[in-house]
C-alpha cells in the first residue's frame, strides 16, 4: 500500500474526490510535496486548517529524519544517514561536480544479493523502500544543501530491480514536470543482473541509464564474487543488455570493480573486451573500496592503468571512476545497512 507522497496526480485526484474536496486541492498538495518539499501537512499554508488536520489524522506523511551528516575532508562529498518512520536507517550520498550536483540514494534497507566486496549486503535484506522514501532522500538533501540536484543514481544500499514496482513509481514522480522534473537522461539505475527485470525495464522504454555490475568476464569468476551469477549466466546478461539497447537506444554502463589479484589481469582485460566488444557500452572501472569485513585489496595503480589501456586499444569506451567520499565510507560498495541497534555508534 503506497502512502500519500507515493501517489501520482491521478491517484491523488481520486483520493480528494473521495474526501469530497475540490480537484485543485489535490494539485496544491502535490506541489507542496514535490516542488516545495514540505516536511509535513502543517507547512501547507494555502490548504484550509480543517483539511490539514484531516490529512494529518487520516494519512501518514513520509518525511525522512536526518540523523547524521558526514562531510569528506578530501572532496566535500556528504554522506547522510536518515531514519525512516519504522526506525530503519538508510544512507545517501551527495556529490558536487562542475556539471551539477548528484545524489546517490538507497532503494532498500539492506540487500539480499550477497556480493562479496560490498558492505551494503552484510546482514541481508530488511525491507524495500517505498517510492516516497526514495524520493525523500533527495528532497531532504536538497533542503539541507540549499542546492538543486541535477543527477540521481540509484546505487546506494539495495538492489533497485529487486524493488521493481516501487522503483518505477519513484522514477515517474522524480521526472514528473509537476515535481522536481529531473530528466530521465540524468538518472542511472544499477543492477547486479536480474535478467527478467532488466528485460521488463527495457520494455518500459525509459531514457534512463542502466548500469550493470559485471565485475568479472567469466561465469566462474563472477560466481565467486556475486551469488546472482548462479542464477543468470553472463551470456544471458549480455543478451539482456543488447535487448535494453534495442528497446531504448541507451547504451549500457558496465561497472567493473577491480580487485587485486582476482579480476585485474591482462587476461581478464582481454576476456572483458571480447565479451562486450559488440555492444554499445561504456565501462566504468572502480578500484575496489576497503570494507572492514572483507580482505579484498585494491589493484595497483599500474595494473588499473594497464587494464584501462588494453580496453581502449580494443575500441572500448572506458573511464576510471573518481571515488568520492571514500574517507567517510561513502564510496561505491561502502554504504551499509544500519539498524536502530547501531544508534550508539551513530551518536559517536
């Protein structure tokens, strides 16, 4: 069951009609929620007091609570810890670039995908987030920074395609011209490779970027890093990626975390080149980030550059991701599930 902030304009109109209210009241409410970013019904001053009181009594209002903000001393990246209505905690990251501000949001409390190098999956999945809970991470950060968000990446804690219906509604509301109206082309959704959902998303024909966490060029190596590889072979993934491009015209981004001595050899680069060479794609190389529960090490700088050069010589578009917020555990793979039990740690 979706809450008020997760409803689109058509659904809000039906709710207000059922309440005996005039249609323009629904539009006013929508603007307060998605343009003015009101933190509660009480802020909506052009709604009659009686209506605000009725809304407060009858409908929950999603408004995440800021628990802690950490700012990187290196690059100004900010990591936010938010508390949800049920006391669950999620993390989001705000990154400032020359071309605009980006926010990386979480789509679930925890994650059940079990990727070996990622802190987000430690402890498993608690629950999926509502569309409003995904949106409100962006809204709360916008209000806190006082700056507009121009790019959104759904790459925080959780597997977005494991929360498919809520993700679709989140994308609808985020791009709605009556809300923040962020362009679909400025949104990236990551997946570890849920093939059926990748194909469903392709059929939506959205203009978002799909980023596939690949991290290995053979099934054998991928299974060691990512349990999902036991369900879907790389050949299936490549077919789904080709289908996504066919349906949307949007090139695929492959995320490839370089782990020292595991998947960073010249042989790995050659296999990766052959695997993706026929696809319209971009490869994002990610020097693996340290997490205390794992002993993976980052590839040597020379190995990273050599890996990149080999891909480029094979005609593949490739970049090395600039890791933002690493000193505050805000970089790729470092966000984690935090529960109420960890509030003592949060307070320190």
